[in-house]
C-alpha cells in the first residue's frame, strides 16, 4: 500500500462530568433507560447572528424542514431543559472541575467566565443553541516526549440524545435527560502527525480527565472529534469518534480520502475539464423505466415519482474511484443528495448496469442525455421536486471536485470510514448569553483547587503496580486502555484478584470485541457483579468470558439472572471428586495405556463439564490426585 500523506490533526475531546446537578439547573445528571413520562413538539427557526449573518451549518439544518419531538422525565427534566424558564447560574461543582483540569495542564485561566450561545438547530437543544463557557487557554500536555498545545478548555452543556427518526413524517425524537449535563471540551493544537499519535494524545487527555474522579464513564460519556487535513487538502472535522481504537483508522481513512480527492482534481485537469463544462441540465428519463426490473425505480414511478438524469461531461471512471474502503466518489454524491434532498440515494453510470437496471436502459439514458464516450451520468428516482434538489446537490459536489477537498463536517462510521454530515460552521454562530451573569475567578479559588489536584496518571500506574503486584506488561496494557481508574475501584469494592481484574479489563474484553461481541452493552455495574461473584466463589474465573458474552447479549438482565440462565452454580470439592472418578472410570483403558500421561486428555474432559463452576487450578489438583489413585490401585 502506498504511504500516507503528511497529516495535520487536532483533537476536540468532550468529557461528561459526574456532577450532582446539571449545568444550568438543579436536575440530577442521570441517564434513564425507562419510558419517558411526557413529550412535546417543537419547530426551530433560523435567526441571524448579532452581526446580521447566517451560519451555513445552521442554514443547512433549517432547510431540512424537520420538526422535533422531545421526551422528558418528571425527576430530571425541568422547565430549563424545555426552554420555558431562563437558565440558573452555572453549577459551581462543574466550574471547579473545569478549572482543576486547566490547572493540571498548566493553562491560563480567564479572569472572568462568560456564557456564550452557539447556534445549533439540528434539534439537539430545545433552545436552538448550546451554552458554552471559555475556561482557559494556552495549556499543554507531554505525550511521549512531544509537547501538545491545549488551545482552549471550555465548559458546556451536553445535548439531548436522539432516540428515533421518522423520515416519512420529517420528525426526530430526542430525550432530554442528557440535555444540560456538564461537559468539559478540550481542544488541542493541530500538531498531531500520525494516526497512532492521535490515539495516544486522546488517550492521555482522557486519563487526565478521569484522574479527577468526578467524570462519567462508559459508552458515550467521552467523545472525540478530529480536525484533519493533509498538504493541499482542507480542514475537515470528523464528529463522534467514541472508541479510542477507532481513532487511528479514522485519521488514516480521512487522509487517504483527501489524497484521492486531490488525485481526482488533478485527473480532471489532465482531461482538460473545467467547471463550466458541467452544466446543470437535468433530463426526465422516466419513460425508459416504465417496465424496469429495478425495484427502486419501479416503486418511485408507481408512487407518481420521476426518473431524472444529469450528464457529467468527461467524468467516466471518476465516480467509481475508491476514496475510503468500500466508499467511492459516487458515495460522496449520494451523501449530499440524501442530506440536501432527503432522497434514498442515487445511481451513477460507473456502477451500472446493476440493481435491476439493465444495459439496454443504461444505453437509452445515454442516448437521451446525448453522452459521449468519456461522459458519465447520475440518476435519481423520487418525487420531481426532491429529485431536482438531489441533482442540484450532486452538481454542487461535482463542482467542488475541481478544487480538491471541500471543508465540511463529517460523521464517523463504525468501520472507521466517514460520511458527509453538514457544512462546517462559520464564525456567525456564537453570541453572548444574556440570561446568565459573568463569573469572576479569583486567586484564592485557584490556590485552593491547586492543592486538590490528583496525582498524574503515571504516578497512579506506578502506585498500582507496587500495591497490586501487576507485571510490567499487564500494567502497561492497563495504562494504555480506558480502564486505569476503574481497575482500583473494582479490586477494592469486589475483593477480586488484582491480576484477574486487570487481565479481564485488558485482554478478555479486547478478545470478546474481536469475536464480534458487543461489549459496549457491558456496563460497570455488570463488571462489579461479575467480580463479586468470582470473589465470593459463586463462579470460577474461567466462566468470566461466557458470562460477559451472555451479558452483552442480554444487557437488561442482572448478573444473578445471567448466572442462573447459564446454570453456573459452583461445584463443591466432593462433587468434583465424584465427577473426576466417574470420567476416569469411563476412560479406564486410556489410563491403563498412558498412565500419568493420561492427565491432559482427562483434564480436558473434566473441564468440558465443569468450566466456569470451579477454579481450574482446583480441577487440576483433583484430577492429578484421582489419576494417581487409579494408577496405583
């Protein structure tokens, strides 16, 4: 594989705080799983900023024409989240945590904290904006001997969480329990130069945040956004990378995508093409598909829709260029069409005939468009208005191809690829919050917080190694995982073996993920329950992988229910001895032929029957004892 281009990357890390109350009200910061108590509907409208400008990202969301359904709970959603009451003064506990982090990374704390509004009308906030506060600037962290600048540290309210989307009703449903939970946002300078370094920096900043103790843990409580560019490319923001191990892949794929887009730009120049060659002249080709075998085309036309095609002069072969694994340039066009016009997708000539569209239909479309040998075309089936809007979006993206890499915001996919999300926001999205007074930061407060700072993660690691006798390799694996601070809690509160806990948090969970197990369903309460069961002798440590796998498949069940479901009641020594004697008796000929060498096959047979119900070391001792008795008798 050809080498990656030179990368320039910065991180924005968002960590959810585990405070008693939300940022601008006294509601508890609890994420609920049960049914909401009530709901209401809102539409959000776009307003100009204080300087009279429209933010492009906000305009994009507004033009979708969606309405939003909000679900709430009586206990942890109030009139502030509903935007029926002004925000209260900011949560002091959250402010102090943000200030502590600023001191940890030696940032310059502002003298006065001001609350700002950031326009957000995708429905994730009932107000149409997100409240955020600049806490500090100009910090730094040292990662493997390299100084990484921390440009800004902000404290902001988390968004509502999306629980449903109905394209036919043009509605999105959000739940308000998460809205208003405090978040620390940490933005680094764009000095990261490799995919692996991006992970290391994100991991270390995450450790510093978790070292404060009062942060939430688990899936979705820490999110990484990446700003990536290559030489000659453009700044592209990747939103919502939740897993550390996914970061290197996302960076690598985005660098490769930008490299391919630059190659497409250069190829268009070699072909002598110019922007003005790409005319926006859609042609109605519905007649071609009256008797088509394509289900997509037939369904659209039967509902009164049309087939519209757009000729792309000189673009033959370009639409099929792979930009990321499994995603071609045609997918970039489809993303734009879906988001701007809400169509299901598009077809393009580099992938046809396929999807039920025949070669004869392709040739007829070409004839109606008047294409030549090196031309391509794009085809969309939908209501005429939506189809036209989709082709407008495609045409706009094609024009951008002449310039290389467009600046945009993209969303991370689970496989490490990315998709178009929205245009990058402009400078017009921020303006002052008039309902909250500024907060002065005095020296005495900072001096007190300085005395309360936690030990650095490196010292925590050394202390844990010495206290819990972890090997250098296992301790380093723990340090490189996301579980360094969870480890000590599990050991202290469950009484389980430190080596066992560390091994499960690093090796076992990683192996289960590789097997395709959805370990994100395994929550901390589950882990506490499993290790308590091991420490109390309810199950053997060998049962842990099977128990965790069952929890991942049935996260709504308690650990006790899982153990009962798996029939993992522990064996007594006498029950084990009886079982071993029975198996040795059944394999009498094997024992007579091999003597003590029969230990391994007998051990394997016993473990098949007792795995997870009694410790393997105990099984080995009993098997050896009973085998020697059988040989000498």
